[in-house]
């Protein structure tokens, strides 16, 4: 690929400005409602956006090393794939439709496989009805079809009438990120990461911003969580090895043998649940961020303590 830009942009990376002024998602040629009425969101204030800090009880790893995987540009990957509501939310339904962005009132059930993998609802400790976003409910529906979730019944919904994607915005950010990485400009890569992370936060919290879409921020975070969860579930189903810990939504920790087997299968051309890209460039892939010895990992109850310094640790670039 030929680099065509010759001058490094100066100043902070204003990802939200790029969304509003250069890459607004359109529906039938119209820009979105940047500040739609949020009446009704108060009714779903107890909505759950999955997050977790989970670890497996491990007694013996036979002396093998433990590897920490970190998702490359995790939020950016979610922005690239998520569907959001173009207009304000306000519709209702008693039938879940994965094509409709919104919040759905469904039953929360206890997770029966917590000894193997974190709950798809994260750290939520409830068996009551809860409001979940479309990405989370879609995941639960798929797990229900597989027989590991009791089912999805909708009691109410707060949904949009038209969906759009943020792919144009995400593609611009990805292009800027790729250019900075090819140029070896680590500081600019960090600025870009900070810029789009802040944009997601501002969409959900800054009521004075030109764009106030707390629903979009929720959908992006939920999409990210569902994507990471599916990759961990895929590793489990392919018998590639135990997930040992996921202490942050974009972090997965496995025995070294599991990752070696994964890489061997990928090299043979087999379909694998996640990909490893040490360069950090490929969206949706992972890099090996750190390593632990068995002793240091098990001494800290599954590596949860910051006192367990990794044997080696690569610099984060996404």
C-alpha cells in the first residue's frame, strides 16, 4: 500500500467531529437525529450493558505458561459492525427482531455454565426482568437456540423505526489508524484510540454536545461485549482450551497450549473462532499482550492481582 499523506495531523483526534461533520450515517438520504428526545430512556435506566471480571478456578496447569490476549481496536470493531437507530426511540413490540435497534424488556436467568465461561449478562446479579440492547438479546436468542439459555420472551420494548450503520465513520477512523501505524507513529495511534473512545463516551454523557445519543453509546458497548463473548464461546466449543480469565471485556487469558493449537489450526486453513495479529492492525483480531508463569498466575487467584507482573508484556497499540 502506498502512503499518500506527507504531513502528520496536529492536535487531538476529534473523532466525534468526523462523525457529525464528515461521516454522518444516512437513511433515505437524511442525516440522523443528533439530539432526539430522550423521553422514555428514564424508564430503562436499569438497562444492562454486559461487563465482567471473571476467572476460572484453576488448581493445576502442569507448569505451562499463560497468555493474555487483547482485542485489537475493540471499540472501533464494534462501531464498524453495530446497527443504531437513525431517529428517536419510541416504538414498542412484544416480538424480538434482531434487525431493530433498541432496548428490550426480557427475563434475566442465572447462568449455569459459570464454571466454564462468564455469563453473557456479565456481572449482573438478577433474575428479574431487565432491559437489554439488541446486540445482547440477539446473543441470548442464539444461546437459546443452542439450548444453553432458557429462552427469550419480550415483555416490552423501546425501539427505533429505522436502522443505520456507522461504517463510514468507522472506516475513516480505521484508515487514519492504519496510516499512523504504517508510518510508525505510535503517539498518533494512541491519540486516535483516545479520540474514538472519548467519542463513544461523549455520545452517551455530554448533553451539551452537538450529538447526544446515549442509545448509540449503549449499542456500541453492547456490540463489543457480545462480540468478545462469542469469541470466547467459540474457543470453548472448538475444544481449544480453557478460558482462564477475562478481567476486562477486551481481554481473554488462556493456557499457552490453547493458543498454539489455535495458531496451528489457522495455519492449516481451518476455521477458527478468533485470529491472532501481532501487529495489532486487523480489526476484530487479537494480539498476545502478556505472559505469566504458572506459579505467578495461580498465586494471584487466576491472575487477578496486579502484583503478578507478566513475564513479558508487549506495548499496547490499539
